[in-house]
């Protein structure tokens, strides 16, 4: 059976960390960080952004800090995403920065 976009697959959902599944190895911050990397890469592929800064709003504080710091002490998935972010930034000649978006200005996070 083919999966449609957005349909959860049990192989992936079983790896997500949550209060119901604390032994999961994929945290929300991992997904947010992967989304920021994808966002910056899609922008750079569709528009010349040579030597520009890409500013992305994010409501996940650990992801904001990780993206701006550019390093981590963990050996988990985030450690593998950081070099990817650096390679893509080097390839496209840009820098991706995140800004925290919280409170009443971030309506989607409050739903």
C-alpha cells in the first residue's frame, strides 16, 4: 500500500520521543532543525542568495540556539544534521540564522 503525504508510518512514529514513548530516539527538536535546514536549502535552490543571511522564525528554543551556535556536544541525530547545515551553507554561500518567535505573534504554536 502506498503512503500519502502526511500519513504516519509506524516504523517512523515508533522512533518519535514523547511522554508516551520516552525511549524514542527522534525528538521534536530534531525535526524542527531538519525543517530549518530544508527551508534554507529550498530557498537557496530557487533564488540566488550568495553571501546573504537567511532568517527563519522558530518557536523551538533548543533549535534556535543550536542553529545559531552551530555546534553540539551530543552524538545523536543533531550531530549529523549540523555538518549538513554547514555544507549546504558553504555550497550556497549563505548563512542561516533563526530568531525565536513566541507568544501572541506565533498563532500556529498556540493552537
